[in-house]
C-alpha cells in the first residue's frame, strides 16, 4: 500500500526552551527565516505524501494558523507591491492537506499517535517528530518510503550514537538482512541504563508504522517517565510481525535541544540561497578572532 498520511505530534510543552516557549509553540521557533515545523512539512510534501495530521494541544493554534491563508496579510502585501512574498505565503497555505486532532492530556508520544487513529484509519502511515530535522540530498522520509515499497513492514529511522549517549534514546538491537544500512529489529529499549546494551543504533524521529500499532497502543501501560512510550508499543509490534531499522543518509539535528537548535541554524543558514555565502564569511571572521 502507498503511504498517504503522515502524523506529526506537536502537543509538547517545549520546556527545554522556556521562557521562549511560554507563549510560542516550540515548533514555531525559527531556523533562519521559517519555523522548524515548516521544514518538517516540506519534507513530507517532497516525499509525496498526501495528508498531514497534526496532533496538537492547548496553545498550539499558531501552528495551524501558519499553514492557513491570511486574507488581511495577503491584502497588505499586495498594497505594498510585495507580490513575491505574498505568493510565498500563499504557497505555504497550499502545501498539503492538513488535519488537526487534539491530545487532551500529556500522556506521551505513544498516546499522541494513538489519538490520530480515526483519521489514519486502517492503513500504514508515517510519523515525523517536529524536533528532528534532517539535511539530506534525498528527503529522509522519501528514503524510508522507498524502502517500504520493497519490504512492506514497519520501519524506524536510526543513527549511530556514542556509547555514553545511548541512555538518551530509544535503542534498537538488530541483525543485518542483506539490504544496505537496514536491520531486522530484534529488541528495542527506551533510554537503557548505561551498560545494559551493546547497540549504538538510536531511534530518531521518523517512523513508518502499520495500523496494528493502534490496538497495541490502546493497551500499552505507562513506561519510562510515566508516559505511554511508543518504543514499548513498537517492541510489542515486533512480536506480531517484522520490523526494520534503517540507517538513513543525511545529517540529523535535534532542534528540541538548545545546542542542536544552534547547530541547525548554522547548517541551514550556510545553505540558504540568499544569505549563505555572507554567513559563511561571517563565521570565518568570527573563528579567526577566537
């Protein structure tokens, strides 16, 4: 089956960026000239998916407004003859069909995905986390969709991390299956205690999931941090059918972390068609003065 829908959970409080996120959703913090969530949506669009389902919470209306048409702003830009800018904003509102569902209580990522079950229906779907930005020649989501066309089973995106950082991630233990950078999942554990796994394969915020996951999530008990963990449900899913881990091509930035956010600004700024060259020269000047 073709993957037609992508779920993007955006219900988190963004406490790591307080006080900036007290009144502004963390997904609306900007990388150069656009909010982080727009990069995620553009990756979905570039990968050929038809519909996005935002899982939102109270105070997240700015995200939905960003992808909506603003008649007043459009009229003002036309009056000021800023036609190109107006067209760019209109293109944002026409990027893709967007639906929103509400996560009423902060019960974890697994619960957030479960709330989208009625919109997703009985078909495979993709999940992208708004904090994880991936710079790559071929969009990370598209790489995974191409793999799904071959194997037709759930896929989690992974990256290698140092052993002293594995406790910060969901970790996959798997075995090679003949496909390059692809592993059949044997075991998964959420934020393992140091020394409890030899694997360095960390799950990042890209998943392709079979609809079976919804029934499993409905009976998954709270795990690490008292939340319904997606990793726990994924492990249960591996007992029913095959699951694969894919080491994608590209550079991932954790825009939900202060240092990762700054690294993302630099990386995307250097590639910006308008300011990239001048920004590079500025960084060289700064480095020379250190």
